């Protein structure tokens, strides 16, 4: 949220960053606010750790999606201003929460046939990140077809053997071996995609500008 606030401020918006008193103390102690000391148009405010009370004039609230109290009469509704929810969880986590009810209605939670589910994801021809616990199904080891292991390919499985020799083996393979070179190559591909997305004409930058424009419309209204 602080990174988002910094981006919005960089775009020319006046920002008041609201935090609870206890969290604000931890943020200040960690030096998380030092880069904004004296920055015009950016200020920090705190609310009690109980019910919030906000007396700063605002035109729009940008809230972490999990902070549901901002949608109650104590905040946005009481102030009569629009609210925008920014979900700080990963996209896959947000989609999981968003579609949980639908998945439950379709009987896909819990997944009874992990291999069929996996092939459905593969056949959709979209990238996905799938983290599978070894004893996910009935406490038994999960055996997946090798075709399903092509996902993002930027990690290695260490298993349950946490002995120092096994850890050393995996680290050496990741840092020095052929497998490690392949993983680093894949990571660089994802890095390049991220750079394109956050570039001047990238999707992330365009979405940010659209958000700034929408907030600006609220203040004019």
C-alpha cells in the first residue's frame, strides 16, 4: 500500500497515508517513512487501534481490500466519498477468493482428481502457478505427469529431507549446475516481461494512469 501511495503521489496526487497507531510506530521505527519526510502533498495520519476516526478532508479512499472497516459508516460511507479497493494479495490468491463460491458450487473444492484438474489448466493455454504439497491427496505422494511440470520453471523441489548435505546439493545445483542455469534463464524471461509491463506503455503503467485519472475525476466532482 505504501508503494502504491508513493506512485500516486509521484503522479501528482495529494496523499494522506492512514495507519493504526501501533502499525505506524513500527513503520517509523523501521525507517519506512524516511524517504517521504518533508515531501509536499504527502502526509501520514494515524487512527486508534480500535474504531477509526478520520478528520482529514479527503475526496477518495484507496484501501487495502482486506481492511473491510473502510467500507463501513466509520469511513467511506460516513464521509460520503468514493472508495477504491486495492488487493495486496497475489493475483492468484485474489482470484481464488473471488471465485471460491463458484468453485465450491461446481464441486471443485476440494479437487478430487488432481491430474484432471491439472490437464484442464494446461489445456486452457494460460500460464499458471501451482504449488502442490507432496501429501495433498489422501496423505499420499502426488504423482503428476511430466507435462504438468513445465509451469513457470523458476524453482526447485527440496522435499522433506532437510539434512545439510541435501540442502547443500540443491543450492549448488541451483547456483552452479545445469538446472540452475535453466532456472535463471527462465527467471530472466519473467524479469523482461515485468519490465515491459511496468514500462511507459506497459499494462501496469497504463492501469496506474487510468486509476489516477479516475481519482482526479472524483476530486473535481
